[in-house]
C-alpha cells in the first residue's frame, strides 16, 4: 500500500510518496502524477523519502510522468530517495535522466 500526498508549493507541485511502490499500486502513483500534469502542474518534485521499495513498474510510471511533464515544457525531479531506491534508479540508468536532490527544499528551489 502506498500513500500519496500532493501539495502546491508556489509554482511547483510537491508529491510525497510513502510505502512500497510495486506492480499492484504503481499505476496509482502514475495516475496522481498524470492528474497533476493534466491540471497544469508541470513542475513537479517527487519526495521519495518514505518509499522503501520501488519495482520496475514504479520506475516505468516515473519515466512516463517525466516524459509527460517535459512534453508540456515542465519537469519531474526526485528528492531524497532511500539508499535502496537510489540503487534501483542507478541500476536502471535513471540517475542520468532524473535530477535527484538530497532534500525537497533543494529540489523545489531548483526550478
């Protein structure tokens, strides 16, 4: 089970996620990100501090959301992934595609 909290921070949207992101609920995360982008919230920070596991299905949703945001001239940036999630991102080569920050404030301030 995952918990997703979306909040507007000035012109940037902060999406806080906690729990395990796997094939059973990855679409829930993708849906929340897509909804934000569809509503014009194209500058997104995804706070992954509370995520202890992310499957390939979760990674796919992140990549799809990044592409969707960039197509709308926005961006999706990641903040404070756990060591385990960071390793998964690196193994998949996604650490070169996403801007990854140590904390949400740095990520929010990068826009």
